[in-house]
C-alpha cells in the first residue's frame, strides 16, 4: 500500500488526538480514533478507556512523546512512538493503523515494546 506524505500527517494527527483525549479522560473522543473492529471488541468508550488506563499507563499518561518514522510491520502500516511512561521507563508504542473506506485513518491496535539501552 502506498502511503503519502498526507497520510503520514493524518496518522500522526489521529494518534495525537487519541493521546490528548486520554489526557482529558475523554473516552468518546479516544474511542472514535479506533477502528470499528476495536470498537466492537470493547463495546463502548468507557470499557476502552478503562482498559487503556489499566493496561497501558504509558499511552494513557505519557510524560513525553516522540514520533518516529512510519514503517510497515507484517503488512501493517505502523507508527512507532517513543513514550516515557509515568514511572520514567522509556517504551516504544507500535500503533497499527488502518485506512478506512472513507480514506480516513484509525488505530487498529497498539503494542508496547521495551527500548533497549544503547551502550557504546
């Protein structure tokens, strides 16, 4: 799938919108950034917000956010984002993005991976 510069900007904007919604505990806005499949999985915005707050504190309340270059992982358009968790641990969030029939982008999942310390 060809991803344009505008797609990159839109993907970043969707993730930034969801992160901002989490900061405000705005469950409906955060939920709206998710794909229909994710929405169906969690049934409602409150369930979704509860899951993120409990299982993904680095996404729910990051101390800092740094967007890396969009990549493809197993045919999924993926936006890596470096996060500093509330406890100060750096993590990389891999946001799996999905283009919708209306050409909008939504988040179709996120996994957190550790950031290995680089030594010289």
